[in-house]
C-alpha cells in the first residue's frame, strides 16, 4: 500500500471522526427545538384558553394554586382596600417609556393581603404624592389576571432588589411583603395584574400584562437540520471526489 493511499485513508477516518459526532449534535439540537416548538404551541394554546374564560373568584384561584395547578394568566375578580402607603415599585418600561409597575397590597375582607400590579407610572411619578388622584380609597373591586411570581432571581445578570430605595428588579413577593411590613403568612403566594380600567387621574396605567412569548423554535429547528444536511452533502461530495480521483489514478 502506497504512502499516498495510507495518507488518504487516514484523512478519511479523521474526517469521519469529526463529522459523525458533529452530525449527531446537529440532529439532536434540531430534534430538541421541535420538542420545544410543540411545548410552546401547547403553552400558547393554554394561555389563549384561559384568557377567554370567565373570571373566577380569588378564593377559587387560591384553591387551584394550593392543588399545584398552574393559574398563570387566569382571569380573576377580587375586592378589598388598597394600602397605598405600602406600594412597591418594579422597574419596567411601557410603550418605550421608563418607569415602574406599581404593586400595591390589597387588604381582603378576611384580613389577608394580595399584591395587585395596578399598572405603569413614569419614572418621575414614582412618588405617590405626585399622583394622589389615583390613590383610590375604600372598598375597590379589581378584575385582572392571576400571575405567578418567580421562585428565585431569573439570572445573575439581574440586579439585586434595592429594598432601601423601594426598587425591585425582579418580583420577589417575599421581599415585597417583608419590606411593606406585612406578615408573609398573610400574603397570597401569587399576585394579580389589574386590567386596563382607567384609574382616577390616569395613573397608574393598568392592563400592562405582556403576553408576547417568542416562538422561534421552528426557525431554529430548520437551521440545525439544515446544517446537518449541509454537512452530509459536504461529506458525500468529498468521498465522491476522492473515489473519482482514485479511479483516474
């Protein structure tokens, strides 16, 4: 066997040793994205179904939550009295404007509390004294969507909540309750996004729930499978040319 043939065979094995694992990785990534696509489509369908449902009383939402069921984006109705002096401020943007989502404890008839995201206020209207008209008093009825708070900080890139300045970068209900002087046992383990019913004076601006979950998994799957197909084509072309060159030798 000539040195040239040995070198060619060695090159073929090196190419296969590199290409086959790469091909398997690309196929696995494509399959994973297909699975994610099915999961995301199911999630979006469930959210659409919930949004179309009739609002359920808050105690019913709590019962579902305690049974371990997902209540995120479920319409609910509740009533109580706002504790405006204990509102918490979550840093946010709304329609291109920087500001805060105002989360205010609502005292229920049974003495418990639930945080209500009343909506958006511009950055320079963080101080409640600048929007006194919106600080509604007395018994108030709220309609909105039950929302699940994250159990932990979403990422190390997210800053820690600044309790001293009452600025929250992620919705830590435990910290919100503690900093508002509320007993954790008396605070609901989820919160409510109020609907877009106008508040007196125009602030906060309600109805800020964003239901815009990106669904690019099909595009990603096509990309990974496309790269896998391209790799197979390169391999076939290389071996075809190699055999053709050997046949002409």
